[in-house]
C-alpha cells in the first residue's frame, strides 16, 4: 500500500526532464497565442486551457501516479518558474523572450494595421479599449499601445478638461470661500446668541 502511494515508478531525473520539457512547451505555446488572448480569456480559451492541462498531465508525470511523483513534478515546475522569474528580472533579453515587447497600435490618430494584424487585434477590439479610456474617435489618440500583459494603454492627444493641478487649485479656492462663509455665519450666530 505505501509503495503505491509514495514509491517512484520513474527516476527523479526523468521527472525533472519531463517538467522542463512541458514548461518550455507551455511557455512557447502561450507566447504564440498572443498578448490579447492572455488578457481576454474567453470561454473557449478557458476550455482549451483545461484540455491542455489534462493533455500535458500524462507527459509531466508519465505512468507514475504516486504522491511522491506528483510532489516532485509540481516542485520541479515551481523551481523552473522561479528560475524563469529570476532571469526575467535580471535580463531584458530574457524578459522580451518570455513576455514580448510593447507594440504600438495607434500613433497620432493613425492605426498601425500591421501591428494590429500581428497581434490579432480587430478594429472592434481597439474601439472597446478606446471607449474604456473615454475616447470615442481614434483621431483623438496620441498613442495606444498593447502591453506585454495584454492591456492597452491609451494616451489622448489633447486631455479633455482641467489637469489635476488645475482641479486642485479650484478645490482649494472653493474651500477658502467655504471657510469664509462659515466664519461669517458663525459670527452672525454668536451675535444672535449674545442678544437678550
């Protein structure tokens, strides 16, 4: 009984090699899926991820169904990921290899259709992202760039409305006027209370 739970049917090295191969395959496959796919996980994408996880399970653990084998496989994946994250922060080349680069989708109101095609980003997708940023016409966009994590950052050509500095100044002026009004009202109340 204990052997079926904890005994290893495969060598530790085979487990480690399997984990490395599966990890590298998944990183490459997810990179090829594109930034947009990772940011906007649809029901179909979720089903594919579930199916992929089931498909690679056998490749990861082989014929070994022991707890020890599962712990070794999972530990190997965590260690490989920790190494990849370490390299991610230490090397810009490695970071670009793993996550990709920022891609400009709109520059000065002009859509870069080549970039849109490479990222499999539709005009409807772009329109939604611009509307989420409060912009309803691409002509009003200075930059719209797709980040490696799949989010779109939009910079308007002409920020509408006052800047934060101007808003703060207006609020401070209103606050001073309110304080003066309160002081005046307090003085009137005090004079009413003092009268017999």
